[in-house]
C-alpha cells in the first residue's frame, strides 16, 4: 500500500465549470484538470507531451484541452485529438497521449487517484440528508499531512492557539479512550464540558450532555463529532491533501443539524471556521520552519497518544505496509486543559 493508492480531493465540484482548467499538485505530481464534453472530470499530468508546456495554462473548448504553446488538443484519457500544424493530415496514434489519472466525483468533491485505488473516497457525514447544512472552506498549510491531521484532532493546543474562540484554560480534567484499529484512530471523550469558547452559546445553550469523538481515517481524513442533547449535532471533517512534503491543501467541512437554527448559523460557522483555521495555519507554518532546520524528532506524553497512533499508521503506509495489519490498541488517558 502506498499513499498513491488513495483518492484525494482536488476541487469542489462547483470550482470546475465546463471550459475551465485548474492546476493542482498531488504527492508531488502536477495535474491539469478539466471536464470533457460529457462533464466528466479529466486529470492529466500537467505536461504537454509535445514540448513540455504546462497544459493548465491552456484553454478548454468543447471539452478538449488546448496546449498554450503550439495548440495540441487533448481529449479524454489524455489522447491527442488534433495538432494544428498538421491540420487535416493529423493521424491520431495510441502513443500520442498525456499521462492521465483516475477521477471520480462524489458529494460535491472531485477526487483523483494516482494509482490503483484500494477503497472508495471517504463518505462525508450526513451528506444530502434533510435538515443538514454544510460549510466548506479551503486552506493551504505549510506543513505535511501528518502534522495537519494531528492538529485537527488535538485538544491540548486549543487553549493556547485558539484562546477564547474555541476553549479557555480551566484546569479541567478530561478522560479519553483512544483506539487504533483497521487504519483508524478513534478518541472518545468521557467528560466533555461546555468549555468551548465562542461556540458554547449556540452549540449547547441548554447545557445538555455532550458526546464528543475525534477520528482519523487513513491516510488523511479527520472528523470531529459533537452531539449536544438530542437536537444539535455537528461534524468537522478535514481532508488533508498532500501537495508536496511541506505543503498540504486542506478541505474542511462543517456539517451540522441545529434544528430550526440550522440555516441561520451558516455565516457564523463560516466566520468562526476561517478564524480558527487561520490560527492553525500560522502555528503549523512555525512548526514546519523548525522541522526544516532540525528534523522530525518528537517527544510524547500520554496526552499525545492520538498523535502516536496517527503517526504509526502514516509511517506504515510510507514504508509500503498496510496499517490495517498493525495490532489493535486501546488506551485510557487523562489530561488537563
Ligand atoms: S508544447 Fe504543447 S503544443 Fe507544443
Ligand atoms: Fe486548531
């Protein structure tokens, strides 16, 4: 198993209308992505096979991508369908073909897989269900997927990086059970309270019991779930897309069901999500600067158990192993925030 065997988001569906081409980077590979005449997303290596211009700098007409240099025309599966300098005498040939990759579209995201996929894309929670709304934002982090994913399911940093907005220091003891199994890490919190900063007033106005679980799904998805009593339910799901070893594009979705308030809170959720994620972008940039200078040698305490499990899963894939074969582990941890 390699990182190339998974599906990665390359755009929201709405970001790729017909007759548009977008450039993306995925695991170091450059991609030019556009829609063919049927509307199907096509992902080509962002390199014209003629003289190596960048296809993503070209234009799309009638579902065909035209290279910006000499105008070679590419169709589905990267086939060259026309060469302007050859006009009518051009003969399509099997070997005249740009490298192309698998695509699929699901739940408003376009995905690309660079090799043979081992599973379908991650299913976004409650997608398309009545009474659920979702807000999606995208941020580029100057760091790798492992450190991004760890950050998104890390409670201890919230009091220092997001003071007030997300949590405040209250020297409160939190108990969690962390499990690693089948390429997943699941952290369930037993005594979560309303120490949720700005969010508290609308998240849980009646101080109902809180269910909180943080999850990591190999190789790059985190999902945070909160349930407040019967009627308020929230997921924050992040797909961290590896552009290269120090750049990760993160698609974050807040999906929520707040009963009659669901639609009203959309602008509030968007504003708060951008504010919080902006703070994480800054702290992860600083972390990457130090990693670039001193390397990745980390110290751990029991409060870092989630991270140790996430790292073990990602390290297994990096070695070409299947992390689902790692032994199942469950650990009870207490920590303070
Ligand atoms: S480099 Fe693309 S057509 Fe010549
Ligand atoms: Fe954060």
